[in-house]
C-alpha cells in the first residue's frame, strides 16, 4: 500500500491513537473515520456513520475506495463487518465473526481454553437464578461475576459481598439468560496486545490498565482510567511463558479455522509468582492500552496493519521503541453511571504538548467551533519518554492544562510500576 486510503471504524481514544499513528505513516495519504471524534476530525475526514451500521460502513469503504479498513470496537467485529469487507475484496484489520466470538461469548472462550489446556480461572455457567447462591457458596469469596456477551468492557463484577455477587449474577441472567461465575485469580494484571494472522503473531509491549474509577484501585469498574507500557510486571520470562502456554496454542487453533484470524488478540493476564493465567480474551485492540502501545511502534503502522489484514505478518519487520508511554484519562462528572455531556473543553491548543505528550480524544465532538464532551471518558493525555517516571510526569503535565467542568482523573496511574522499578532500577534502563 503506497499513498493508501484507510478507513478507521470507531470514535474513541483508541481510534484517535490509530489515526495519529497512521497519519505518521508514509504509506498512508488519506484517513477516514466513522464516526470519529473532535480529535480525528483534525487528522482525517469524519463520517456520521455509527460503527454498528455494518451496511453503512461497508458502503462507505467502497465509496472512498479504501485500501484498508481498521475496526476498533468489538460489536461490529462480532456482527461480521470484517467478513462483509473481505467478501468484496477490501483488506480488513479485525477478525471475522467466528474469531470475534472469543470476546462475544465468555462461555465460548472458556471452552476453547479448556480444550487447549490454557491456564485460566475455574468457572461455572449458570442459567437458572435458583442455582446462583449454591454456586457462589461452592466458590467462596471473593467472587467474579461475568456477563456472557458484550458489555463494553464493563460486564465484570468482583466482590466479597455475597448480596452484591448475587445481585450481579441474577441481573446478568435477566439480561443475557446466562452468567459466568468464576473463581478469583490472585496476582497482578497485565495486558498483551498480540497482532495475529495465519502466518505469524507479534506480541506488542505489555501494558497495565487501571480499571477502577478512583485512586488506590477503589470505586466502580470503568472502561479504563489510564494505562502504561511496557509494564514491569510482565518480565521477559513471564511473556515467554505466556507465548508458550497461551498465545502459541491460540495461534495454532485460529490458524486451523476456515476463516483466518486477522487482527489483534487482546490477552488479559493475571500474573502470580511469574506465572500468567488468562483473565479474558478480547478480539480487538484495548482502550486505553492502544494509546500507550501505538506510540511505541516505530515501523510504518499502515504497512503493519495491512500485512496483518492480508495474512502476511510473517514477512513484516516490526520495530518497537525502547521508550515508555503512560496515559491518564479525563472522565466526565458522573462517570461511569451517568456522565455529564455537552460541556466545553478548554486548554486544547493542538494535540502535541511539551515533553512528547499527546492528547487522545475519546468522548468529544465539535459544536459551533467549540470542542465539547460527548461521552464518559472524554480524552486522555499520553506521555512518551525514556523512563516511565518521565512519561507519567509528561502525561500529568499535559492533562493538568485541560479544563472541563466536573472533569476528574486518577492521580496514581503507574504508581505500582514505579515502586517496582525503584526496587529494581536496572529494569527501567
């Protein structure tokens, strides 16, 4: 692909990060985003087509003569958007509907993991509300309650309160007709974004997300309040174990499928005593993990994603920076339950800030020449530097300049990693 046209599907921080990375790619001359946000509008052309409108997105890809389509969110993947695009000859970064079921159904994912012997938590699928208490009693606290279908990254309840666990499980059964109740995995979480096609796979720098709303990992679960990469907890030995016990078996499994998996396999890990287990699989790039991973890719991003879309990753020479990246999410007042929208955001003079910081827009839109909030996670400030401490400092330096009435962000993104690096400073060199 030379001077290629790329269509990005989605409108969050992940898609803005992709747009920035693709804008810096020599192979890309034209960027379109559906539906996009205020940030992507400054890079390419936004189109008011929801990511869920499979027909509308496919029609747009044909109209703009897209050389590559990059699908961000999970819902259009599960709905088969990638299959539709491939059927008309348009290369697509993102698995088909069958591959995307690794995220679309927790039960489906657990069946595959059991079949392949992949380390993960014990679990029971419950369809009868009358069975909930018995299963909870058999597992003991804390409990992990997971909705079986797509829940926008917010379908998990972890609690030691029996009443909260019962309510979460019963509510999930009412919504989805089933719920997955899991044993609790102890340890520290990390995320691996694995680019994968039938020819090969490539593990991008490990990251760590901060799911809870408030400092100290307190408050309700969110879509993610910040992240950093590479995550020190995912030492080389841990990644090697993850490759041998998780990623390689999944790659072999997907390679045998009739429709090859071409996209990102998100591997959510729990690491204890250097041993990784799978918390969850997702069928796409994570958010906000993408915001700290894309800036670390030194290769031409357009050619990289196209190589995956065409099943030629094995021929690609992937180069990764030695830098660190950290992102801090600015959330709306009331997030995650009832986020305030329509409030003006100021302090956004361009996207580039001091010390290598980038502003990644998420829930933003343009209105009468002003940028206003349109979602719960409004934007994030991402710092890139030679050390994690400097990357975090750059991120906080940038986000502190942005004004949003009622906006709030965590003050402790990356603090656990900094403590780990201080105890073994050589690992940050």
